[in-house]
């Protein structure tokens, strides 16, 4: 799983029929210690109802098609969790508000 911040949404009016009704999110990978973006972006299907600026886990490759909401869909990336806390060596680097 990869940590990222939701930075936006992506809208596509022409897409595969299987993708209709699926929310697409623009994600930026983040450093879990500094919480800064890595300027590395990916578009992922939303499997959990994530919102703008939330910290999420996403999976890629064949794992992206294992979530209940994306089974059988043409995707290489799916958000599978919204992060509540990141702790490293006893220090909280992130706590959801």
C-alpha cells in the first residue's frame, strides 16, 4: 500500500461502461514523516469515499481490482483506506482532524 493525499478529482465523460459511476481521485504520493508531497501523482478509483485533502492508502496493479467496489473493473490504482493516524518511533506525524 502507498500513502498519498487526495489533491483533486478527475472527470471523464467518455469512459468504459464498467467505470460509469466510479469516482476518480487525483492523488499525490507523500513522505510519511514530513507529510510533504513528492510531486508524484496518480489517478485512482475511490473505493472508500475519500475526500479532498484526506490522507489515504492506495493499492496498484492486480490488487487494485480486489476491492469490492472495483472487482472486474479496468483499474491499476484504487484507494482502499482513509488514514486516521501515522506514528513513527513514538511520534505522531499525522492525526486526522
